[in-house]
C-alpha cells in the first residue's frame, strides 16, 4: 500500500472517531440542559425527552496496523 493511501485511511478513521465524540458530547449537552433530541425511528421523527436520553461513550476506537499488505 502506498503511503498516501495509508494516510487517507488513517485520516478517515480519525474523522469518524472525532464525529462519534462530537455526537456523544452534543447528546450529553442536551441531557444536561434539559433539551429533547429528535431521532429517526421506524420511518418517523421521534422526540426523546431529556430525562430519557442515555449518554454513552463512543464505542469504537480505531488503530491502524503497520503491517504491509501484499
């Protein structure tokens, strides 16, 4: 794999991880401030009251193997 491709994969993983963290923080802010969130469930928009929001840490952290692919 060329260095450029590996760098773009690494950048994509970092971007996804940053997005997950930002979403988790936004959800936590909604709960703290008592603001409901809107989600898409079964083809409809559903509002979740702040007291029912479950705050979770982002589940996945990526790492890149430094093994060379054939």
